[in-house]
C-alpha cells in the first residue's frame, strides 16, 4: 500500500507548490469574467470559456461509480499538473468552480480510457440550466 501512496505523493508534491499561485491567479481571472451559461445543443463549446465542473462530477458518480471521479482525476494528474490546475479544485469542486474546456477534455479522455464511456458534455451542461 505504501507504494501507491508514495506515487501519489510524488505527483501531488509539485502541485502543492504551485497551488497557491494557481489559486490566486484563478481567483482573479474568475472574478473578472462573467459567469457563462452552458451552450445550447446547436452551439459548439468554446475553448476560451470557463465551464462548471460539478455537473460532470455528479454525472460520473451517478452513472458510473462513486469512485469513478477520484480515479479519473488521479489518472489525469500528470496532464492537470502540466496545465497548472490545482488538484483540490478538481477533486472537490465547489458549486461555482469553473474550468476551461481543455481540462474537461482531459478528464473525459481519462474516463473514456478507463471505463469506455465518453459522455456528451454539452448535454450534461445543458441539463444544469434546466434543472
């Protein structure tokens, strides 16, 4: 058991040092941008916009497994750390946490490689507006 824990610590240690600067920079960029509504089915997702991550997490937990979200994030750690995304923002997102589309695409590709499932992100985001 100590082997996988050590491995996770090695992945998380560089992120913790960047976490404070990332959190400060993400707060300033989130505060300056207006919240965006999820696109309708006819619209394409814009990579420059921020999208809520909590609906994706809830969909994965509800439709795949309660542990699937954590596994997906762990599988995506190398890419997330390269992008400068704090792990805590992704593992335990708050209702107002929004991330750029490339981060969501990394999570979806990890989900697809592990479970063979790739949900329609537009549909998940559209349901959050109507519900």
